[in-house]
């Protein structure tokens, strides 16, 4: 996939997600994840030529660029599916003051594969709500980071 196609694909995902999120329905194969202390998105993949490595590398680099460090990376077989996982946390430098900075929370990225075909990509944040941590940054801002669009605004 050329750089132009990659940026076009990323822009198309961003537009589809943003247009549906404002209605409370992410649509376009996206799933919102919302629970107490957990938030995120997942995207079911139907295209066979999905640029999985480019997307995951992009997501990891976007998070590293704002102060995250990669803490863990692993492959987890679950039946016929292999789940590649990346776990990122805010840099310890950001947690030296009290209350500690948590940015968007602890980030888990997942890529689900069946027979080498990507079936799902998931980006999830877990965060704390107590006196030891600053308030987690807004979900909409995090989506701007994920999609490489700092001007993301609902």
C-alpha cells in the first residue's frame, strides 16, 4: 500500500468514525467501549488487504509522541484467533508529581487475526478516578491523537 493510499485510508476511517460518533452510534464497523474506568473503540475488519502493521505502528508511535512508553507486547493464541497485544503507559516522568498525570489512561492496543487475516483492531484505555491521579483527558481529544488529527472536535 502506498503512502497516499495509507493516508487516504486513515482519513476515511477518521471521517466515518467522527460522523457517526456525534449521533452516539459509531457505525461503519466501529464499536464504542464504555464502562466505569474503561473507554475505547474497536473496528471490525472485512477487507482482506487491511494494512495491519501500518495501523498498529501508527497507533504506537502516536502514543509515544505524547509521552507514552511501550511496556509490553505479546501474541496470545485463543482458539482459532491470534491476538497481538501492545500495552502502553504514561512515562514515569509524568507521574512524579502528585496527583500523577495519567494522560488518557493506560492504553491497550489489540489486533485480532484468523489465518493471517486481520479481523479486528481495538484501542482501549483504562484510567483511575481517585485522589492519586489527575483527571483523565477527554475521550474526544484521545480520538484526535489516535487518528492523527489534533483538531478533532465533536
